[in-house]
C-alpha cells in the first residue's frame, strides 16, 4: 500500500480539482449482507469483504490528504442483529485495529472513535484504545470510527452533560448556543462533514451524525459496500465539486458560495 500523498498534478490526472475536495467525508457503509446473499454466501462473508473496501478508501483519502474520514461501523441499533453476526462484526473490528496499526502509523493517521464505546466488550475496547494511543501524536488525516453510535443518543448525552453543568452552576442556561451543544457532542473539536456518502442506494441517514450533517452534501450510490473502491470515491468527489454550497444563502452573481461559510440569520 502506498502512503505517499498525491501531488497536485496527480490529483488533476485523477479527474479531481486540487483545493476543491471535501475536507471531511463521512460514509454510511451499507450493503454487506446483500452482497453476500446475492452470491449465496452467509451475510458474514459480506462483512469480511467490506474490510477490503475500508482499507482502499482509507488509503485513498489519506493520499488525497483529507482532514477526516468518518466511517459508520456499528450503530446502536445493530445490537438487534443475530448474536453470531454481532460477534463476527466485533471480531472483525478487533482484527482490523490490530492489523492496520502499522499502516496507520506509516500513513501518519490519527485514529479515534465516537459513540458509546464503553459498552463494547473489554477485549475489543482494549485493542481500540491501544491504536488510539499509539497514533495520538500523528498529525495526518483523522480516521474516526463510529462504534455503538446513534445520532439521537449522542444528542441526549450532550443535553445531559449540559443539564448537569446548569444544575451545578457552571453554565447559565441563557448563554447556551449551538456552539455549546457542539462542544458537548462526541465530535467536539472535529469539523462537520462536507460530504456524506451512502452505498447500496438507501435514501436515508440512519441516525448518523444528525447534528453535524445539517449542511453536508449527500451522495448515494447503488454500489454495495464490498464493491466500493477508489474510483467510486473519486466519482463522489467529482460530483461534490460541481455542487454549489450556499448554506442557506442565495447565489451571488459572479461569485461561488464559500465552502463551510458560517450560516447567518439573513441567509435563511
């Protein structure tokens, strides 16, 4: 695997525009089970094959020098699945964070997680924490895995923390702003996603980063996650660069909307 960043000329040769790529991409990885079922295989084989897609996408995003890639790996609703499938998912997660440690370090990636990870089993959590600690000083792309994650649960946890601060006299309720809420989310200190990619044609966000994707661009592809590779990612980026992000404002003659511009009341 190459860990050398693309040059501007190489990015252009890929059909992309240097300087206009999304800085933070979030992906809802869907279709593992369907990929396996269409081939007469157990659903678990789709999850195994999906790890190959994760490796390809992480490497490509690192070479394109994105600021952050967030992958929806395990939702809080996934615990409703059959126990055997859950055990396999957790085993795959453990194996991934161990097997990819050297590659994470070679690519200067900062590894982190969001979600109620304390509810994962101790064996998996120990390996996750070890990879987080090992890569803590890296200053390249941040790779964030959403584990036991739910957007509504995240907001509930944030509200609970804010309520405790108000109760303890550390926060005046009249001073609570959107920034206050953001600072109490799992993603505190991270930028909001510019682009959300969902595979397998599903037209929903599935309780993923509900607060953070308010102004994100959405890209839905029919490609099942085990088949998703670098070219599919580039196709999403190409479409992203063709969109005008107005953040609730109006298009101004001769001027493109500024990426990640703050939303003003007059824009609404």
